[in-house]
C-alpha cells in the first residue's frame, strides 16, 4: 500500500513538471515595437537645436529680421535596439508598419525584409552608433514638428549648394537678401530633404542647404 502511495505521489510530481514545461513552451515570445527616438524640442520655446526645415525666400521678414519656417525631426533609431532586432518585431518606418522577417547587414547598412522595394526598409548606421532611416537617393525620413517664426542672428551665415554636385558651396555672411533674391527660381524654395537650420539661444545662426538629386 505504501509502495502504491509513493508511486502515485511520483506520478503527480511528474505530471506537474510536464505541465510546467508545456505552459512554458506555449507562452508567446514578446516582441517590441521599434520607433524613432522621440523629439525633445519644445516648439513654443526652442533654445538650441539643429533641425531640418522648409521655407521659401518669401518667408524671410528682413525688416524685422525674422524667418517663418516649418521644422522637421530626422527619424533616428537607437543603435542598441536596431543591433538586436529580431524576427517578429515591429518597425515603424516612414508611414509604414513593418513586421521584421529577416535582416541583412552590409557594412553600415541594414536591410529589413529585402528593402523598400519589397515593402521593407533600409537603415544606415551613423557615427554616433544610432541609425537613420534611409530612403532611395540617400534621403532620410523626417517627422514634421510644426511651424514657427524665429529671429535671425545678426551674424547669420547661409551655406548654399551649387547647381551641380561638383560645384563648390557659397558661404554668405552679409547681404543675405540680395543673395536670395538673386538665386534661380527653383532655388527659392528650401525643403526638409536638403536644408538644416542651426538654432542657438532661440535664434537662427546658420542655414545650410546641401545638393540633392
């Protein structure tokens, strides 16, 4: 009788172990959602920032030394998260939500799900270890922060690209209005893909426009 009791007890113990194993195996693996690093810019009180921007020559108020512009944040992903990305995780890329199936690494470029052409994404590692979203023609993805009007520095510098990629850049430290009034018509618009403004103590100190295709 005692022997039967011991056998019964062992069977119950064995069943409990099996149940634990089954429950453990049946639990779903938790996957994270990967989003760009959020903005820390207070649009009501911008102090120091370097942001993509959109405006036209007409948005300059030279009489009051101000510029009305729309600011954008470049979509940047935390490096340690991207380096550890796993299949099944969700990547928020541009306007798409991508379920990661596979990744390929080629130098500083990570290709997710065979790239943009097949519904995936490209990410490029930066010098700081984080990743930028990479579109075709080497463009980044930007998120609009909103419109604002900022003062222009009395020492404003405009660094402007030429008409061709091999042309040298123009650096304008004086006579800004005359320069901008004289550029070709297609260059009177500045866009987030090619323009970055540097803001220090709430004042625009530098406007840089790079050449893009």
